[in-house]
């Protein structure tokens, strides 16, 4: 019974590590987005508010960044699927 509890604990720890890695990746992306869009769009530091062109720039920058991230994620998933198919095929050939 102790071994079963150990396995459950291991799964929970792996799940927590996976969640933590996901959160870290989200924050890295957010920080990169913030840095890129701020550097590109914040131009006037003499007033406390954003100008309309700065707001428009930030909205466009954010949209482009998110679309690019979505596209990269989609391509990565496609690549992973192809690689998994190659592994399965190689295993089947090795077992034949």
C-alpha cells in the first residue's frame, strides 16, 4: 500500500512541476511581450497618459505577438505529432 501512495505522490509532484513550468513560460512570454511593445510604442514620457498613437501601437503589437505565439505553438504541435508518428513507426519496424 505504501508503494501505491508513493506513486500517487510522484504523479502529484510531476503534475505540480508541469504546472509550475507552464506558469513560468506564461510569465516569460508576458514579460517579453511587455518589453517588446513598450520599447516599440512608448515614445512620449512627458505626459502621464498614453497618446492615441501609442495605444494603437500597443494594441497592434500585442495582437501580432499573440498571433505569432499561437502560430508557433500550432507549428510545434504539428512537429511533435510528426515526430511521435516517426517514433511509433520506428518501434513497429524494430518489433517486426
